[in-house]
C-alpha cells in the first residue's frame, strides 16, 4: 500500500494553463507573444521559470509593449473603465503611454482624480470597518 501511495504522489498531474491565462499572469499582451507561446499550453513550472528568468522576448514586451489594458491603466494611474472613458481601448506601447503622460490630456487628469478619490474612499471604509470590529470585540 505504501509503495502505491509513493507512486501516486511522484506521478502527480502537471497543471497547465491556456496561453491567455499565462500571458495575463505575466502581464503581457497575448497577441504580441511568440507563436509557439500562443499555440501551446504552459505548465505552472514553465510559468515560474518565465517569471524567474524571463527570455529576451518577454523582457522586451514588458519594457516596450504593447501592453494589455490592465498594465496601461496601471502605468497611467487610472482604472480600466477610466481608460475606456478616455477612448483608450487598444493595447499601447510604452512610447505611446509616455506620450499620453507628457500630453496630460483632460480625461487623464479627471480619471486620475477619480482614481485618487476611489482609493481614499476604500481606505475610509476599511478604517470604518476595523473600528466597528474593534467596538464589537470590546462589547462582547
């Protein structure tokens, strides 16, 4: 019985993910990755290796883009919805993102202010909830 258990644990199934999931975890735009990446599957160990020792193509994508919307939004300091409100629906390169930052269009100023308010409100709610929890514990 013990031999069977040892065999079962040593032959665990390798978990794999679709290229879209791996690209999302790597923070890159899937359509900009090499064809072999897009057409294959990625194991958890391969993903860990890509994260620990990114190949040249991954380093370049992370540095220059094109970047997926979540990365673009983060680099601009706005939400994904804010990007859409600003008319940005496509992936952008680092150069394009830098140009928008330089221009500092009105929509970007507005969305950054909105994002700042959302963050403040999130902190306020977290502090309020922590205070309520503290009071409940003192009363119990």
